[in-house]
């Protein structure tokens, strides 16, 4: 059984079945084996990857572990790498059965190769650079700050993620687009 960081409003009953004096009271959402379906089919896992992750954590033990973990591992190869990596780590940390952990690590070997493959890493980094560039220009635009062509070109030609992150943060504070490049700012 595990508790999620989400909460649900309850209007009438507490977890013990008592009437709640405060209708705005919140209780943690707790999931256990009776609340999470066993997902041992790749098509079903693909429809709701998050639920498949909870299914793997909740039911991925004993002799049926491979039947539950295998379809999830296959689906993780089809989702975006950042999400897949997060889901894979969540499953690994949530599995309590030693044999299930071993099965999961073996299933994740080819997937981890993709996550750590230099070409895949480079593509993800290029995507992050493009997101930061778009974020800088979007922030300035939404703040109604005029962006001259020279500033736009300098931002778009930057490939350094660390520098772009500095500019992302500055874009929230500057009053003139050229101030993004003020290297003397604290």
C-alpha cells in the first residue's frame, strides 16, 4: 500500500466513516492491491502508463512479476524519454521483491541504453535548448517587451543551455530585451 501526494476533498465522511465537521477537510489518497488493477497487457499499459506503473509497484512480486513488468517495460520504450526514465526509476524504487527488482533491471537494460545513448542524449539536449529559447521569447512577448531582431537572433543562435537558463530567469525581470545580456547583473 502507498499514499500519493494528491488529495481528494471529502464532504461527508472521514476515512473512519465519521461525519466530517469541516467540509473542506482533505485526506490522502491511499492505494493498495485492492484499488489498483493488475495490468499484464501491453495495450492496456499503453492506454494509461501511470496506472501501469502503480500496477507494477503494487502487484509486481512473486511468480507473476515478469508478466506484469514486461508489458510496462515495452511501453516505456514508446513514451518520451524523460517520462520513461522517471517512471522506470519510480518502479525500481517501489518494487520490494528482490526477484522483481532483478527482473526489472534486466528489462530496463536496453531501455537504459537508449536513455544514455549519446545520440539520444544529444537530441534531448537540443530539445531543451529549443524549449529555453522559445521560453525566453515567449516570456518577453507576454510581458509586452519589444524584442529587436538583434536580440531575437542572439537568443536563437545560443546553444549553451546554462546561458539560456540565465536568460530564462532574467526574462521575468528585465524591462528592456537587451538587458538579458547584461553580464554584470547579480
